[in-house]
């Protein structure tokens, strides 16, 4: 299955809509422009297994570029448009892209790269050009709208968001099947009940793993997608009502933003069309999820997985209510919890989460990182810590990298973060370890208050007392700083490393 099949069956069916601008693209238009892009890639000498890089905001041409690569057997690396020059240069060089495509809006970042990245033989720009770039629109204009003769499935090769270090390229084997000849299993249909008439809202940046995989998968099976150019809490609710959205995907910080809207605003919009809301990317605090289920009904689904594709863990609302805090049971893999020596731990004990029997991956051109992710028995890990309950449900504790060792006690910051985010005055929070001469490390919190005017020493004391009323004191912050905004990735992941490094360097 692929978008061309839907174009033949239903030529005028909408493939996707850009929510802010209202621009709509049919499957026929998507198929034609993707074919033109594929012909252009072949004219440049690109063959199966070659690489291209795309740095684009949530733009109406985004899917056209991805499907051009997907049908050409090409690896395509979608790069965050929020990255700066050195970061972009590193990824383009590391993935060995021979073609780089961006937009005029990204000119300030990409202009200094024109004479760099020696592997790049062609640079294209959308919505205008600067020196060193050619117009993508002009380049495809003369290309055929019919399929290339040697269609083959390509794949994304994405880079980790760098929350624990420099981004890592995650490479998976290309599919062995011809274009559109893979297994006829639609995850959105099997797990989440999506059908031909469903409408899916994507509020996150498309370059990121989950939004890219879900939207590309939906388009493959002929399901309409609505793309938010930028996430705003009230706007998301408005679009659910306007487009009669049935399916959607979120991260916990989006839930928090929507729940902290004034009640009269939050309840102004009709969200009754929603049949399924999926979330992942970070652990969701129990009170936040309880409120979402109360508001939207038992339609909330959660999963735990990574760009690495080494396993998929999931559960629905009913399962979660019976196992609050869990991220689910494995769907296509086995879960093993191990100590630092690789020994399996019993039920209820926290350790590194390994997955066995899932997909294969490697960290591109980094054998050390690839080997570090492997267990002696061949299992793989994303570096997260958690435990299993007696029913086989998985619970996430935190990232191993973020563990605080204070006076010999292991403290996982996620616990304090999950408590503090529920306070009415807190919009966002990061908890991490800072140097302490006596204990080695102590717990620190940096908080984005709902109103910066409230960021007083009195509020800091109130929040520390609030945390201590719910958790052991050793798990709670001994000091709190306030900031107008935390360095959070648009996908919901927190760049805690940046905050932690700042405090350690200062010490």
C-alpha cells in the first residue's frame, strides 16, 4: 500500500491539510509531486541506499519530499529546524547526505554551510533561494509525474534529539520488499481503530520520529492528516473541533498546557469527535493522565518505544487505570530488567530496560555507542530505567543518565518532577543533581512558573514543602530556581543536560 493506490481509488481525497493556512493537498497532488521528486533524485544519480537531508518547518511540501525519497529507496534524514549551524553541519556530514533541501525561512542558519559539507553535491531551497541553493520548485517542474521505473522502499534515518549528548544517527536496514509491497498491517487500524474516514491531528514537529512515522504511515494507508504548523494549547482544541479530528498524538507537556488553560477556555471547544488520543515521548504524571481521561474519556492510549525501533510497548485507558503509571506491555518484543552487570532483576526491582526480539538498528558510524546499547544476550536498550510488575506491565523510572546519587542513595528526578508539575503555579519543571561537598550531589529543581511575577522565595519554599508532603525528603529539591522557559524540545523532551551542565560548570 502507498499513497498512489489511494490516488487511483479516490483522486480527490484530501491527503493532508495545513491547519493554520488551510492549504489542502489531495492524494493525486501528493503522488504527482512525490513522483517528480523521485525523478529528480534519479537524475542526480541517487540510487537505493543513498542519503539526503531535509531541514524544513512544518511546511506543506514536507510530505512531498519524504515520499519522493521513500519511493526511491533512499535514506532521508529530517533535521530539526531549531538547530544551529554547527549542529546542522554535523548531521548533514555524519549522514553523508548528497542532497540537502531546506526552506528560505532557514536561510540564516544554512547560508554559512554553502561551502561546507563536501558530500553534498546539490542544495535546494523552497519558497525562494539564496546563493548556493537552487529552487526546488523549478527543479521538479519539468520532471514527469509518473512513477520512476525502479521504485523501492526507502526509510528515514533520524538523529536522537541530543537530550543526553550529541545527536546519534539511528540507521535501520532498508526493507527488502518493493515499493508498497510490505505487510498489509496498519498499526493505526489494528491498535487504534483508524479507518478510511478517520482524521488525524499532528500537533508536533514533523521532523521528529513519532510524528513522522505516524503521519507517513497514515498517508500510506489513505488516511487524512491535519498538521499544526506550531503547537498552541487552545489552538489544538480549536482544530479538534474545526476538523472533527478522530485520532491524534501528543506528549505529556501538551496535556499539561491544555489542562492549565482557564476552565472556561478549555471547555469552550467540542472534542467529542475524538476516538483515540495517543501519547508517548516522556512519562506522564499520574494526576495529569487521570485528568485527561476524565476530560476526554477512556480514549487515551500510551506507548513506549524509540526511534531505534527495537520494540513497542503499549496500553489503553482501561489497562492504565488498573496499572496507573505503567506504559504498558510489550507488543512485538520481550522486556528484561537488568542491573549494571547485566543480571536480570526480579519483578518490582528497577534496572536498565532491555528489549529482545524487536527490530535491528545501529548508531551510524559509532560502534562504541552501538555496542553500549547491547546486552551480552543480544538485547538492546534505549538507556531508560524501569521495572515490571507481577502482571508484566512496564513502569519507567527515568533515564539512567539523569540518576542522582546523593549520599549513596539513588534518586530518580522523574518522581519529583511528576509531583511538582501538578502544583497550580508550575508550568514546567526540571529536576537534576548539582554538586554537594558532603553528599556528592543534591537535588535541584528549575521551574517555569505559570506567571513569572509569582517567582518568589516564598513560592520556592511552598513548592519544596509541597514536594516533601508527597515524597521522601531525599527525593525532593533542596533549592529551586525560576526561569521564564525551560529548554524543552518541541517533541516534549527536556534538554536537562543543558541545565545540568550549566550548574556543574558554574560549580
